[in-house]
């Protein structure tokens, strides 16, 4: 860094010299090289962490799905059910995020056929009302046929609700696996971008060092 003075004019017309700070080119190069080196290291570290995250998500999804031993029905069965959109998964073992999402859709199609599309939560009130009706009939001394009919209705609603609970739970788990797989995929692409940017910064830093060395030699 050097300091020079520049002429100025005072109020009385006299010449006044103000100090001017001038940075040497090699000082600027040193600052840029240091900043580039820090950024290169940060990008490479980020790439490594993102790569680890992508691999972790991929392994986690694969292990969790494989442990469930879920397999799609044959292609013919899917087509018969009108699920042409899932035909390509026919007979496949579910162990990837895309397959998990597809099987979740397959489950949802079956859930829509239960209780006219009602959900587990929707059937909570009807189930309680049906059980209350059974208890009221018993308390009032209703005949066995009436009680049996009411118990049958209550059991049917409970059965539907239990089926919906299991289906919705499995569907939720599959969609969670799909979400993890998606995050892993994004992390993988981000890792590639970070490594690429880091490599570019390394090249720029090396070029900067080369230029800096020439400036020092010429000084």
C-alpha cells in the first residue's frame, strides 16, 4: 500500500494537498487469492457433506423399504384394476423412492373404495355412535336380534376404520420414504454443483497465484 497526495484548492485559493491511498496490485491479488481459497475450501467441504447426505438418504430409504418386503401385484392385475399408470411397476420389489410413491398411490386407490372414501378420522364419530347405540339397546332390554344387528353395524364400521388406519399408516410411511429419497437426490445434485464450483475456484486460485508470482518478480 502506498500513500500519495493530490492537490486541492482551499477557500482562499491556496493549493492544499490531500493524502490519497493507493493499493498495490499485488496486495489486491493477495486478498482475492485468499478469499478464493477460502471459498474453494468451503465449496469442497459443502460438496462432501452434501454427498454424504445423499448417500445416507439413499441407504436409509433402501434399507427401510427392503425390510418391508413389499411387492407390486403383477402387471395384469394392475391393468385389470384400471391402474395403467402403475403397470410399469408390475411385480417390482419396492426399494426405491419412486416405487414407494407409486405403491402409496396404489394403496390410496384401494382406500377410496372403503367406506365411500371416508378416512380413519372421518369414521371416528360413526364408530362411537354405533357402539353407543349397542350399549343403549342393551340397557333398554332390546331383543337379541336388534342387538345383534346393531353390533354387526358397529363391527363393520370398526373393521373399516382399522383397515383405513393400517392403509393410511403404510401409505404415510411410503410417502415419507419417497420424501427422503427426493431430498437425497437433490442433495446429490447439489453436491455435484458444489464440487464443480469448488474445482473452478481452485483453478482460479492457482491462476491467481501464478499471476501474483509474476507481479512480485516484476516489482
